[in-house]
């Protein structure tokens, strides 16, 4: 899931579970990377809902509906700020966040019922498994996979090193 219309020179995939507290912690790194690189780094949210998080699969579908309505990252960030609420409250929290952002909550409800975004979520999860993603957050930049599920210490610096190298190679 991406908000940009034109491809950036370097892509960072963030494999994420929208009910995962560690993914919420990763937001500060995402914001810092956006501030540093602007449109030279495209950060794509990739779905990897974990089985232990009961509402993560529905949250991934809701995030795709937010992308359809043009508010992918604002929705994902708002939802990640409320991981504990989502764990307790379930799917009504997904609709509540949509309403707070001025999105069409009825369309969210319909999307969750009709499953129109299931294939995107399933494809992301399958791709993640195929490349060795086992937990969240996991970052993939260039050909390197960085696992933030155990510790995020030093990850942003490592991503910056790789991004700087890839951008330098592009000239």
C-alpha cells in the first residue's frame, strides 16, 4: 500500500501487523525517514497480520479501504496509535478510526463484509512468507531484510545507510 503516484528511486517495504505494538513503535522511524528522504524514498506498507492478533487481518483489509479512499498512511498511523483499543474493541474500532479521519465508514463496513480487499492482504502475506518474514515490523530495502520484531535499536540507522548507498548508486 502506497500513497505515492510516481515511483521513488528507492523503495522501503514495511511488513506490518496493524494490531502490533512493535509496529506502532516503528512509526517514529518511518516519520524520520520520510523527513530525511522525502520523495526519494517510497515507504510501502505491506500487510503481515499475525495469527496471535485477532483483529489484524480485518485491520489490514480496512487499511486497503483507506487506501482506496486516498488516506492510506493517515489511517494506518491512526490505527497503530490505537493497537490496545483494537485488541479490546475489535472491528468497531476500525470503523471509528475511519469516521474520525472523515472517511466513509459505511464503505469500510461494506468492504469488511464483502471481502473486496482479501486478495491484496493474502498476496502481501504470501509474499512476506516467501521472502522470510516471520514477525513484524520487518523492513526490506534493496535486497536486505531487517527484522524489527526482536529489537528496533539501530534499525533506522541501518536503513539510512542502505538508502544512502542505493541513492548514491543511482547518481
